[in-house]
């Protein structure tokens, strides 16, 4: 598929970038690069991050002791 240079520039496309075509729920067609979509998703699940478990801390201590 050939895209005009101005459109490639507007989408910040680089050579060999993958494009994703989709229809949003509001009916609008959207073209986005896979890189842009991945950047949008960064931190999407950050609210699910849990505090380190006591078990992980215990295992880290044991590993550190065995390395000495």
C-alpha cells in the first residue's frame, strides 16, 4: 500500500512500520502505527501493580546470602 509522504509524516511512520486499521465504536475509521498503539498502551495496567510480596523479599534475602 502506498501512502502519500504527507500522510506518512503525519502518522510519524518509518520504513517497514506496521499499520493497524480499525473502526472505533463511534464509527470512525482509524489508521495507526503499531508503535504508536504500543506507546498509547504503556502504563495502561499500572493501576494493577501490586506491592512486592513478603515471599519475594524473603527469597531475595536468601539469594543474597547464598551469593556471599
